[in-house]
C-alpha cells in the first residue's frame, strides 16, 4: 500500500502554553488561504493563519529552513481535493472537532484509506491524492507545517 500518512514521533508534543489560543484569537491572525486558486466554498470552511512567533521558535529546530508554520481551522466537512502548492504536510491536531476521519480517494473518487488521527501527535500526510475530512461537529484546530511545492497544482471535486 502507498504510504498516505505516517506518525512522526521524533517531533515533540507542543507545550499547552504555546498553543492555548482560542478559535477567536486564531481568527484574528490574517487568513493566508484566500488568494491562491482557492474556491469560495473551501475557503470558508478552511483557513490557515500564520503561527505565532513563540510557536515558530519552538518548532523551527525540527524542520527544514524553508517551511511554513500555520494554525489550520476547519469548520465543516471538506470537498474532495488535492492540495495546491504542497505535496505533503505535517499536521498536529489540537482540537479534533469531533470523531473526524481523514479519507483518501483514487481519481474516480473511490475511497482507498481512512484514519482518525489522535490529538497531540505529529503526522505527515500525502496531499497529492484526493482527500478530505469528514465527521466534523465543531471546529477542528490544528498546526500545519509544509514546504512550498509549485508542482502541486491542486484540484477540487464537488
């Protein structure tokens, strides 16, 4: 099977004091996911907000120099999509938002894998295949770290 995700136990848990921002506080940080080919529907359900300096300082030693650090807020189940501008990312869930599954699909939109990621553990996911999250009952709050990759052109299926 293709490795669609892996856990990254070498990256430590983030101290609560660094990530105890409320959803409202995170939303005050500008959303960086609003220009790039993002369609309106997805952009409303999914926002990326730059990490605080404190969080960035804490994480920098564990990643390459040219990565982006952001808070990720997801308010509703997402459409099937392939990410634009990145091929994989490291995610760390602070608040799950419910019994939420991350699901991958083939190009015919047939499910190929699904997993419920636990909170407070780093995992790396492949975002070049169609995927989404399902089962949200409240806002999912996570940290996302990625290196920009312009070869990933992205696609959304409705």
